[in-house]
């Protein structure tokens, strides 16, 4: 599907990205003449009409030539469906019907995916300009990498940046045994072949389904941090899951430690936490260099 231009989409409701300031479309092929990897993005949606249009535009206006965009709405009643219908001509697939929750909706969306690289973007988050171009180049240049993380902005309900999250490299042993990580879901991307090989998303999880999937991907092959600025914005607001079901996060986090952690490392939780602090020093150094000198690594 050809990426839409700004004038093709419904009139903007605001100014700035992704309403009026958008990057130009990319060339049909990569600089070396090879095709852009197909990227499939799935957006699960349920009664978040206040943010949904911004999410949709931030994906569609990437200007990425080989995008498959799937929207799975759980039967919203707040005007979300009307928003999706306005953007339907540029979606690869969408539906609105009762489902088994967010995890089940994302899993069903990925079951339709044909892209070689996958990601999901929740209906209250957004991508930064050029994000998918960077992702496509990264996976093309690193054919062995199966999972990539990237920096992410934390934003408020109005879209203002609260802080930038400088991520450390993925660390299976730390995350599996003590649950600590900074793999922020909107800034994570992975290969479809590996996703299918590890069994896909666990629909029984309500909060930690991303961490569960990422741990299995880390077990399956090499993982890297994608250098450069944030690829996405993670929105904090009172209705977000991170605000409303924190007890579920704690319960599922312990479930994942029991599922993936080593019995032999259970007595070493405190030393592992100290090790994690040491492993974050490269990210802290990147933060200092960027804030002090504008250096982007």
C-alpha cells in the first residue's frame, strides 16, 4: 500500500506532528536499491477516542513504502469506530467487535500479519517521525537480530514530553530473575518468523504480555538496542493500564519470574539488582552526553 500524503487524510484537528508537520515520503526502495522490509503494525483499540486519531496518523504519516497497518477495535462505543472508518481507506485491515481483551486482540492482528518485522502501538501512544524508516534500515543491516529496543519519550495526556527514557541493552537473566528492564513496548520491534517460532503473545496475560513475549524473543536469538533518538511516545494518563491495574502488573510480574527465572539464582536477587544498575551506566552516559553536548548515540 502506498503511504498516504497529508492532503489525502482527513483534515487535521491540531498542529504539529502528526497533524500538520510530517516527513516527506521515502523513496520506493532503500538506498542500495533493495526493497524496504515490510513492517506490520497492529493497534488494539477500545474506547480511547481522545487519543486514537493521533495514533493512527503517527503510523500512516511515516511515509514508509512497505507498511501493513492493522487496527483491532474491541467494540468501542465512544466514537472510536467513526474515527477508524475515516481512516479505513489507508488501513490494511480493521474490525470492531467484542474480543478477549487487549492481548487477544493484538494476537489476532498478528495472525493476519504478512510483514517480516512486527510491532504494536497502543491507541494512546504514537510514533515519532522517521521511526519506521529507522526500523526498516536497522533490520536490513542486522539480519541476525531478532529483537530491537529503542529510546522512548514519556508524554502526558496532552502530548507534552515528561522525560526521555534512555534504554539499556536487553538483559534476559536480569529480567527473567528479578523482573527489572527498560524495554518500553512502543519502542520495541521484532521479526515475525521469530514471533511465530516462540508461540506469539500469551492472551491470558493482561499487563505483562509484552515482557513475557520479549523474554521468549531474547531466548530465541540476538537482540540489540537501536541507536538514535526515541522512536515512540508512551503516554501517561489516568485511564491508562499503568495507572489503573498496577496490582495486576505485580502479580503477573511474579508469575513471569517463576516461569523464566532460574531456581539457582533466586538467592541472588539483590546482587542481580546491583548488576542491573551497573548495566544501565551506558544508558546514563548516553543521557549525559545528549543533554550536555547534544550527542546522539
